C-alpha cells in the first residue's frame, strides 16, 4: 500500500545541523523525516519558496530536457529504507510507457515539485522508519544509562580520593 504525501517543510536538525525534508500525509497525521544533503535541501526549498534563478539549476535543467523530449513524471515513490538509507523511484511516462528510475528521495522530490508529480511513500517505509526510530531511542537510553553509571563511578572515585590520607599515597613509588 502507498500513502500520498506532500512536502511539509525543510528544517535543520539541531543535533547534526543537517537539513531534514519532512513529508506529511495528505489525508492523515503521519510525517516522515528524511535527512538530506545541503544542495538537495536548497533545490527543494527554492521551489517551495518560488525562488527563480536567471539560469537553470540542475533539477530545472533535467525538467527542461524531459519536457523537450516529451517525457512526463506522473509520480515519485519513496519505496524502501535499508541500512539507514531511503530509496525512491521516479516514474517516467514515455509515450504512454512507464519506466521507473532509481533515485535519492531528495532528488525525486525536487523533480516532483517542479512537475506537479504526486509524491507517494510505501507503507513499509513508515514501518521501517518507526522501527529505526525506536532502535535509536533504545540506544540513546542505553547510552544514557551507561553515562549515568560512569558519572556514579567518577563520583565514587572522587569521594575515595577526598577521604584518602595524602601520607598514605607517598608510600607507593611511581
């Protein structure tokens, strides 16, 4: 099953300072954040903000080429998530024959925004994304517990050193 989406925003992850493309269900509440590169974020944001350049940027050039050849993009699909990497397909309509091209989701979305193509996300991607998020939270929690144990160990060592008689240390040669 596929879910129709729209680009809600391009945001900046405060932890990694990386751009995040946020896709939101058209008929629902779910969102899908996808971390993307700065150049791709710029290509998407300029289109969202209707910023025009005097010369075509890469995605605009691609659309110009496709238009010249009579090729349409009816839809793009975020179709998989493997090893922390999202995958997308761009569907091309070439004289009534559909061809799917592998792409990064950010590039696929940049093209979709320029052509009015529909944006879809496979249900499986939501499931995998949620599992990935839960695993990250679990690791964060475990890391926090380990840090708390380290802090306790440091505090115990500090207390021990504070109680230690300095003359006792001089007995041991280094």
